């Protein structure tokens, strides 16, 4: 264990807060959340962390199943939206509730492998990490999805890279590690989770990628379609481009 990580763990312990917080947004994932929560807990066993599931007003018994797990997973927290507000809002709700400045996120459908969380965390917190490194974005090199879904993702990523010049291969991947204070510093809007690399870079922070695994969905179905994503993406990218164009940087600050 390097000195930087050891210091952060000691500070977290002394202040009574977790070393990091794991946030997972879910909606209608009743058949997936129990196994996922247990996998997260086992994958990170021995560390001081909290798990925050944010239920985005599910219409099935997702919330009830998560609540039932609180007795066996002591560091599990369950937060529920009163109305459906979307994945970006659910992520933001979890980040706002988090008690650590280091956030790990993963999708609630079970396709992200919790075994990859430690690698993302290690890359973000490594001793020789650049001072301004704020995000380590997951990259699904071998997606286990239908051909149509993979085509839609490749198309969207290519369009995004050409328009935003963010040099990120898979910003739609929900598995990532980032600094809470930086996340809360950037503007919030619906679907912003797909543009985190570009948004953080526009604020002068550094972004890295890390290859992660990907698994087949065992239960349920996706809440998104290619056409639905495309329609939103056109508007979203125009908005991100406007935000970046209107940004003015002070080049750093000095207290006198």
C-alpha cells in the first residue's frame, strides 16, 4: 500500500467517514439488485466504504428488495426518488448523499463487474497520479450486448468524439471513479453522466481511461433504446458545446 492511500485511509478512519462511496442508480432492477449488492460488498471486503443504491422510482419491488438487504449488508444505504428523474439525477442524488470525496459508480443491471472497482479506485488514487486527475472512466473493450446495441453505442461515441474532441472511447460506460467535489462543480443537466469526461476536461481537470469487463444482462431489459438515445444526444451535445464555448477560465487562483 502506498503512502498516499494509507494516509487517506487513516484520515477517513479518524473522521469517521468511509474511504470511498459506491453509487449505483437503479430502476426496475428487482431481479438484479440483490446479487449486485452482495458482489460489491464481497469485491471490496476489508475496506472502509459505503454502498448507495438510488432507486429512481421503480415500479417493481426493487426498493423493497434493497431495503431487505440492509440487515445483512451493514454499509448499504438505500435512497428512493419520489418521482422518476432519470439516471443522471439518480447518480447526482447518490453523490450528494455520499460521505466520501471519492466516488465509484456502476450500473444497476449487473453488466458491470464489481471486481473492476478496485482497479479504477487504485488508478485514481495512485501515488504518482497527476494532481489534477479527477476521473478514471471505464472502457468496455468487449461488450456483451446485441449487435444493434453495440452499433448504436459505437455510432454515438464516434459522433460525440468528433464534436466534443474529448478523446474518450466509451463515455456511456456507467463504471467510473471520480472526485466528488469536482463532479459537484460542473453544471447538472439530464443525461450529463454521458458527458462527464468532456465536462471535466472543460473545467481544466484530467481524465484517464481504464479497460473493464462487461457481462450479459441476466434479468430484465434495458431502460434505453438506440433511437431514444440518439434523439436526446443531438440536443445534449449542442448543450455541452455551448457550455464549453461560454466557459472562461481564470487560469488558477491565488489567495493574497
